[in-house]
């Protein structure tokens, strides 16, 4: 997919034209992957445009910076204000939002703390991450030969740019195998997550998802789905999941800002359930989209209106 240009990008404190939001080739981030980013969505609702889970996303950005000792020169409130400003400037009714903090020009030392920290906010109009039909029809996936990082190599809780090299390998391998996405195992061989999504499994009426200890990102949409599932009366269990349980699950689905709630139709060629979106997945989707589109009460305060 080619990124659709917007008119403005918020860059180091001001709005600049898209083509002028550039980074120097000597920037630390280009050489060592030293960036932190978020993926956020704004939805067109019956009450106007609203950003979904803005507070949680901005706090995770700040937490990721803290883990990597990146001194972010903006407060949470300043970042949230800048995000809303950028959406307004670009006139979006709905959009995908990408704040990214990165280390600029300051040297090539592996201790990067002498490099200035810069912040940009990009907003674009972007549809379904895994395809327009994926929400209803589901996607075919494959278990990757690439594992997620061990806990003492990279901190999975940080949404750090350099760590997504692992995700790129997972995604490329899946696409080369004719699949829409890959599923990674953790260092112990248990199910971890997709290249850019958390994963849930329905088995005998209960919902399972890997724990944080399985080298997963603590997804914002993951937390939303756990909240909605519990409210709807389902038992949600965060447990180690053996690979073989993927094949005999009644339902599988991905969650994430980009993927939203996307059913999984097959794993390694094995059809999941009856090969269609399952009833629990569908019910969670209906509840999720009713809230983000303003058709149901935002009872958890997830929406920030422009």
C-alpha cells in the first residue's frame, strides 16, 4: 500500500507541509532503529470525529520512551493536543494516526542519549489493515518460523521501532506462503502474537489470550476486547497457549488498532471452526463498532471528540 499524503504533519511543535517533514540521513534512528511510535484511529461517529483510546495510546508512547531512556520533550497533554490539532488541520472525518518519537542527529554512539529527541504526528486516511473483506470473511494465517524475542533481549512492552524488524520477517514469510499474516511463537514455543496484532482464541466457550510474559505488546485494543468480553459474560483467560490449540480452536481472531477485530479463517491450512467468522467474534465486533461509531454509549470514556 502507498501511504496517502495528507496536507500537514505536526513536526517538532508546529504543522509543516507533508513534503517538508524530513529527517537527516545522519539521524540516529536511521542507523539503529531508535524510535518509539503508536498507531491510533479516529472514527467518524454520529456525534462527529472521535479518537479512540487516546489517553491509553499516549501513555504507552511515554512508557516506551521511559523504558528506552528517551527523554520526550513534550507532556501527555501536549501530545494529545497536537494529535487533535493535526486531525483538524487535515480535515479528516476518520483517520489513522501515527505519532513517532525518534533520536535525531547527535552521533553514532550506541549510547544515544546525546541525540536530540524529535516528535512527529502523521495522520492519513486508511481503511482495513488486513483487507476490506477481512472483518467478515476472516484471513488465512501461518505460524512463523521466526520467534518473538526472549524477555531478556528486548522489552516487549515497548513499541520500539527497531523491534519491528522481527515483525517484518514474520510478515514477509507469511506473505511468501500466500497468507495475510503470521503468528509468532514465544521463546518457549507458546503462542505469542501476530506481526502487528494480539491474538485471541475461543475454545469450549471460554476466550483465551497469551499473557504479557509471552513477549507480547500490551495492546490497547486487546484491553478493550477483554473489557467487552467480560462485560458480555464470557470468561477471559490469560494463559500460555500451546501451538496445537490454534488448530482445534472454535474461533480465532486478531486485535489491534489497525486490524481492529479480525477473524482468522485458517492456520497453516487448517480450517478454524466452520471456516467463517464465529458467533463470539461477531458479537465482540458488533459491540466494538457500535461504540467507536457512536451508535452505543461510550460507557468507558474511550472516545475523545475533536
